[in-house]
C-alpha cells in the first residue's frame, strides 16, 4: 500500500520533481501514443495529483487554488500532456463535486427525482424533442432569409 500523499505546496511540488525524470524519459512514447503511459498515470495517482483539489471529506487535499495552479504549472514545465491530464481531470471532478448539494433538495416533480424501474416517458408540454436539442425557439436555426439580409447589410 502506498503512503498517503503530502498535500502541502512543497510536498506536491516535490512530487512533481520526483516524477520529472520518468516523465522526460517517457516523453517520446507519450507523444507517439498520444496518451500518458499506465506507469506514469499510476505514479501521478500515487503522488496525489489527481485528488489534490478535491475536498478532504472525499479523500482529497483541498488545496488552495493558487497552490493548485503552481503545481499544474510545474508539471507543464516538465511534460505538458501530464499537466493537461491533471488540469482536466481535477477541475472537472472538483466542479462536479462542489456543485452537489450537501442535502438532497425536495423536488416539486417527484417523478423526476425518485428512482424507478423504468424510465419516464413524460415530455414537457409544448416542447418538441428537436427544440430541446437544438436550442432554437422554432426547432431549427434561423432560415437563410435572415442570413441573406445580414449579408446585404454588411456590404
């Protein structure tokens, strides 16, 4: 079992320094495969880089955002793909976790919040599927007539 990561600023920056030789050695393979290698990812996991921004209650480091950016910057100076991987995974995961409410909110529409053995087929009244997916009020983009008018104005 690996020891718990040190989530202090110095501990995380030391972890990046410790990973630097392996990242540099795998750089050509990372570029060729367009993906981080499994040993590199596992070393980054063991160093706590993927959990450093998560709340402590969820096993993360709950570090300060400026420390987080310092760590990602230090990682980018060694291997940009590793920094990108940490940046994308930690920010997405953290935003999702922090957006969750601590307490479940009561719903005015219980059919949307209660688990069911079969999916609901209810559709909001007056809302076609095309309209919901496209985002356009009429269900389709503005007609070419509007595009032609705007082109004439630009001339």
